[in-house]
C-alpha cells in the first residue's frame, strides 16, 4: 500500500564498473565510459529488468550511466535527467580517499563535502527536486520508475526517500551494476532490496 499519487516502486541501478571505479578514484563529472567488465555487468542486468515494466526510465547524462541503461535494454525509453549527475567532487575529482586524506586528514565525503564541488546538502537538494518530479508525474502513479545513475547520488536519493538527512547516504553502500528497490511498507517509505 502507498499514499497516492506517486510511484509504487523506484528501482535504482548503479552503473557498471569503470577504470576509475575499480581503482577507487572519485569519479564525479569526468565522463568516462564503462570498462569491459562494466559492459558485461550491465548486459547481465537486461534479463533481470526485462521482467519489469516501468512508467518512467531516467538516466544520468554521463556515459557510464547511459551505457548501462542501453545495455540493460532501456536506452530507447530513457529520459536524461541532470539531477542524476554524480556528486561534484570539485578539487577531489580523480583522487582516491587515501590521496584526499593525505591533504586533509580525517576527511569524510558525507560530512565535509568537496572544495569547489558539492556537499551533501547540495546533492540532497538535487535529489529532492527529482523525487518531487517523480511523485508529481501522472505517469508514475502506482507504477514503477527506474533510475540509472551513480553510487553517491543514489545513496543520497535513498536517504531522502526515507526522510533521512542527505548525510545519511553514507549508510547505504552501493556496488557497481546492482539493483536496489525503494518502495512502501503501508504508509512508510522503505527499502525493499539492496545491492541485488
């Protein structure tokens, strides 16, 4: 059961692996493609998602998310949404956590944000706008939505779906090329599955 109007479920798909994600480099706005492993991971999503129907398919503008969407079988239905961009890491783009902490000991992304980039509140504002559009789109009433995007932005989206502060996105670790499902338990927003 869910309050009306709005989607019955939102499926989250993190893009497949890239050269940078495998090495732990923060990949925000750098538009790099999937690597071979990432393409294989994305293609394996297709049979799992083929069993579902979606009122709305959304994707980040970045290649790695769009390519995952295409290989999963939804490229022709996808609507690009800029609020699904990955966190803007600013001066920390391309660096690993260890490299950042060598410059700024004790740094934590969800607490401290990124100089010349975004903090958790800014990412939270973006996903709040996105969730509002999804809830108010008549196509989604009682249907399903799927979002192809990135690890950190989808973690913040999950926190905001649950009514948590954006900083609590830190609690939801998201692996490449996985499916996670947000929905309802009676009148409460809930997580139905994670990293499937």
